[in-house]
C-alpha cells in the first residue's frame, strides 16, 4: 500500500494509469479514498489517477495539527513527491472546500477543477449545523442534541442520526473529522466567495437539485463567482454527482477536459 512520508504526516495514496494528464480525487468529510477505488480503472484510461486519504483519516496517519490550509499543503507536497506538476483536481462535498483552498494556495498546480456538491460559503444555520455535527461525534453521548439545528429546510441530518453515525468514526479519525466539520462551519465568517476571482483555471461545478446534505445553492454561488466556471445542476440527483449520476458525470468531465486541452 503506497505511503508518502511528508515529515509531519504520512499520507496513504493509490495510483492508476499513466496518461500525460493527471486526475486527483479528494474525498468527502471524515471519509477516505476507499469509495473512489472502484472508479479508478475508468479514469485511468484517460489520466494518471491519484486517490488519497486526508491526514488523520483512512489509512493516512494522525497529525499534530489540522486545518484547511494543511490539508491543501498535504496534497501539494504529495504531488511534488510523485512528480505531478499539474492536475485536474476533483473534490466532492468537503473535498470541494479543500480544492478551493488548494487552488488559491497552489494555482500553478491546477490544470482545472471539478467541484462536486460543495460551496464557498455557508449561512448562520449551516455553520452552526456543521460545527455541531463535529461536536456530536466528538462528545458522543455527552453531546447536547437539543442545540442541533437543520442547515436548511429539507436538510436530511438530525442530531440523532449524526450521533448514531458517531461509532462508525474510528477514535483515531475523530480529530480530523472535527477539524473538517469546523472548517466547513468557518465558511460563514471566512468564506471563499470573495476570493474566487483569483481562481482562473477552468472549473466544472456540479450539484444535485435534491441534495439534502449540502443543497444546490452553493454550486450556483460558486459558478457565479468563479471567472472561468461551467455549471451543471442535475435536478433529480442528490449529494455526490460522481456517484449519483455516474455515467453522465463521466461524459461531462471528459468533454470538459477535452475542450480545455487536458486530454485528447
């Protein structure tokens, strides 16, 4: 199992393919690259594919510190060590937040972005919801469930559902999970939206009209503020278009990559 020692953390990753262009997948909050491994053979027909676990999650090691810039730094350093100069970087949900930070900090490494079911900002209700999501997992049965509020009308998560999911978050992963939840919550006071004009590479923004986790509004905000963005909302899809609409998503991304000269 490939691992890269970056000094302050050891990152687990998987690779496939040998194309001239690279495709990097960034997983969702508290997750890992495990859910993308079955997709890698398809993308490997067109790209050199890199799939990795964020620090403190999956099979990557724990770390002394966690922050959105540190997660982005891990990806930049991993790409450097693997000799990947530029890539089409795909982030889903939390991964879309990480990808925005990555593009702002390392624009020279971005041939393009795919931002899937994510946002550049959150409102007060969503911020409190994401913060409490982390607290419910951190505190377990000690959590005050009465302060947990839905992020928006129709939001799917309840405090009880999040608490029930808590045992599935391994103890060694809780710290990173909490940091990511707080990172999303922080988009209320520190949104990326005013900085999106700095991201000039081509960006494909996709979202689901029935997304009961993140909603579709964030995708619209992203597309309106990114200077070189294309937006595709799938009205009948939920959260995570790369899974919800797999065939359509694959066709969309390949067409996007060809039009921007990333693949032939």
